[in-house]
C-alpha cells in the first residue's frame, strides 16, 4: 500500500515538475550554468527532498547519491541567486554556489568530506573554489556529526536487521598500544647467574608472584616466587637460576605494538616483558589483567570476560616457566 501511495504522489509531482524525476544530472548542469531562477532552484530542491523522503518512507528507496547531488546543486544555486540580488558586489557565479552546495550535502549526508572535495574539483575542473568547498564541507560534516552521530547507511542497515561495521567509527577510533597497558619495569630484575638465595632476597618484598629472568642471550624466562621458596627449602639456595629455570623463552613485546598483538601472544603466561626496539632493554611488563583493564578503560568490550563479569586468569604464584599458568 505504501509503495503505491508513494508512487502516486511522486507521479503527480513529476507531471508538474518533471525535473525532479530520475537522477537529474542534466538539470544539475543547467543549474551550474545559471539557467534557472533562484525561485525555481529552491522549488526543485524542496520537491526533490519531498520525493526522496517519500520514496524512503515507503520502503522503496531509489538511492542517495544522485538525490544528494541534485538537492545540493539546487539549494546552493538558490543561495547564490538570492545573494546576487542583495549583495551583487560580493557574489560569485551561481554555478560556483551550486558546486559548493553539492559538496556540502554530500559531506553532511553521506559523511565523506574529503571525497566531496575531490568530486567538486573534478566536476569544476579548476581549484578556484577549493577553499570555500573545504570550509563548508567541514562545517556540514561537524553539524551532521553533532546532531546525528550514526551515519545514515548504518541506520538503514540496522533497519534491515544488519549489523555492518561502521567505517566512520573505525577510522576515528584510536588503536590501543602495548604502552597503554604495560606497567613500569620492576625495580629489581633477576639475572641468569643469580643464585636462588639471591633471587629470593631481591623478590621477597615484592607483591608480585612471578618474575622475569634475563638470560645471557638477551631472551627472557619466568619464575614463580613459590617455586624459588620451594627450591630454597630443599637446600638448593646456592644453585644459579640457569640450572633451575627451564621451559621455553617468553615472547617479547614492544611498546608501539598494537595491544591486540599482546593479547594474541600472551596465552597463559602470567606476564610478558616489554622491551625497547633499539637496545632490547626492559621498559615494562604486561599481564592479561593489564590488557583487559586497558580495554575496559577505553570503553571497548573487554575480551576474555565471562558472562559473570569475572576475568579468567591463572594464578601467577604457582610453578616455574615450564608450567605456564
């Protein structure tokens, strides 16, 4: 019923004003060459808004690209025509206003401010209007974002039950880096040649339960405090860590890496070293809880969180590096 009623209304409008039917590229060209009065331009723009809105409301949309350009050209030309009457000494050609109007509506409705600038420049063939186009497009884009945060294509997709990713939101979202989540490096670090007794002395007052051990090669391994205590109680306090700490090397991260890279490699390790790219010196440490807290603070959805809201983490105080928590 709605499509039939919309078709009837649009058909009646088309009988009296056929310029609003179809894409209207021919009439846009005429508007840019000042072949319409400002009253006719305003009428065509208003009727195009009406027919396009009726078409969308009926559920039978005919597209947005051409109507946006048509409305922008007509309204821009109408503004230029009015200014020629009241401020003839400050007004440029109507065609320039029509071009700027096309860019303004394209930037405001379709949310493509830079694309609309290039489009207008390609249509005009010269750069004399680039400054007003850039200024007006920016203002239109900011106004559009202020009063309608969700782009129109996202709204239309949601009406159809589709949850498509928003490129506008994705390109404006700042990526989280490892440096946004890491903690400062520990005051005292363990060395490969430290004895178990020395290692316990360095770590006894630390609230951490898991510590990094730097090897002679520059790679890192990890050891738990409870493991050190157990070895000391068994009379192995004089043995160096290199003879006790076994297992694979820990993956190293860099401060400028994306945080999702840390999430992919951390696995079950209680924590990982964050090293400088140039000299491989330890600049911080990072754990799974650090990563999740950074995602939570950024307002994003924290991965690895159960429906109860509890973070699934392993106890870093148990075992050595060969038994990943």
